[in-house]
C-alpha cells in the first residue's frame, strides 16, 4: 500500500539545461473515488523574462492527458 501511494504522489520536474529554470512539471492525478484511472497533467513554462530580480515565465501551458487545456500568455508582471 505504501509503495502504491508513493507512486501516486510522484512529480517530475524538468529543468532547462542552459538556464536551470523549470521547463516542465508532470504528475498523475487520481479521482477521489479511488478509481485506478490516471489523469496525466503536464505544465510547460517558457518565454522567461527578467522582471526585477526574478525570471518569470510569460507563457504557461497545461495539458491534461496530452490535450492542451489551458494556455496562458502573460503581458506584464509587477513584483511589489
């Protein structure tokens, strides 16, 4: 049982090899009803821009089971 729940809670983080900034996060969700169905989630970060002292991704995409579900394009960032 412990091995299965550890497997369910695994998250993969891929870094850009040049900048070492996050490029992709992927993980698997399971329905609350205990069903063995797997829902694959992948979030991609790109178009990093220097804003103040931070590198901010201005383009974020979320894929659910391989299909693009959300596409965010940021126009400006204000760090206070």
